[in-house]
């Protein structure tokens, strides 16, 4: 029945695609984005243990279309209904409530997956956020997957900071979540956080020593980190020189009047003053 549901969803989305506003920046999921997310369009995590009612999911598709499916939300709260971090300390669900909640969460997650695969990342984010609102600590594994899926949506919208935050939450809930670790490493590269990215790739290789993207990054990043650090040092020295010139200017001096000379015997440096410079 699950395959029938997905087919029905795809059919409905295709039917109404011409009515969807065009201001969604992610009307399709490009190949380079899929490479960054570490996924394919069919590779979002899906843990459903029972089929979702086709009528219920179809009704939600119709509602989303009528509400403007795929539009960028006016406020971040429309997407991030569940903050990154700890869930509220609410009482646990009873066994009966838990089964009902699981069913609702699965429905929302499947709808989010279908929207993401159809290129409607903001719509998918909203559904994952609704599912996260329902999850309590009894559903930590599902919460981890939902955060990772929402991170993939943020990546497709070039929202790398938000993607990193969702990956953080996914990994906090499941420290061996390989896909979330890989995705966070790739996102951190986009944010130019090269050293933390390398640590994520090393964690991936501990879980999967033959992981291609992680192996490639682990070979490439050490040199890039050295270059980045040298650049940061140069920028720091320039800022210090600017500050020094500001202090010395009233005295008719500048940092050019001071020269660091290395002592060949000790390897240390001496500062020499040259008034004529």
C-alpha cells in the first residue's frame, strides 16, 4: 500500500504543479545539491512501520496546494516550529497514545519526503517541523531522522547555518548517525569551518572506512586548513599593524620603523628600531 500512496502523491503533485507559485527557490533539487546532502531524491530516511492512509495524505496534499505549496515562509517560525535543542520535558505518552502519535508522525514524514522529492523544500520543512512537535523523548530515533531530513531541505535552499543546527540535533540524538555526520561535514565546508568539517569526516570513516566522500575530504582538507590558517595569521598581523600605526602616528612613527631580526644562534627574534624608515 505504501507504494500506492507514493504514486498517488506524485500524481497529485504533478497535476497541480502549474498552480504552485514560482517564488520557491527550490523548484527542483539540483545534482550538486544532492551531492552535498549525501542523498538522492529517493534517499531520505524512512522508518515507517505501517502504511499511511491514502485518503489522509491526499487530503493534506490538497490543503497544502490550496495554501500555496512550496512558498518560502514569511517568518522562520513557520518552518522552525520546533527549536533546535532539547524537547520540552513533557509527560511520556501512554502506550495507546504512542501508537496514535507514531501514525501521525509517519504520515507527516512521508508527506515531507514526497514534497522534498518534488522540489518543494519549504513545504517539506514545515511537515518535518510539525512531526517534530509531536515527538517526545520516547521517539528520539525518529526525531533524529526528522532533523536530518530537515537539514537536507535547508541545504537545498542554501541555508547552511540552519542545516548545521539540524545536523547538530540529529547527531546529539544519535552520535553514530553516519548520514548526518557526513552532511554536517559538507555543510561546515560551505560555512568555511574546515577543521570541524574534517573531524566530522573522520567520524564518518570510523563508522565506514570506505566512505568515498569522507575519504576524499580527509585527504584534501589538511592542506586547505593550513592555507586557511596562514591567511588568518596574515589578516591578524595586518590588523595589529593598523592598530600599531594608529598609536604611533601622533609621534611621527609607524610600524615600518620597527623590524624583527632573527638571532641565528638562538632562533629568537629581536626588535630593531630604524628612525629613517
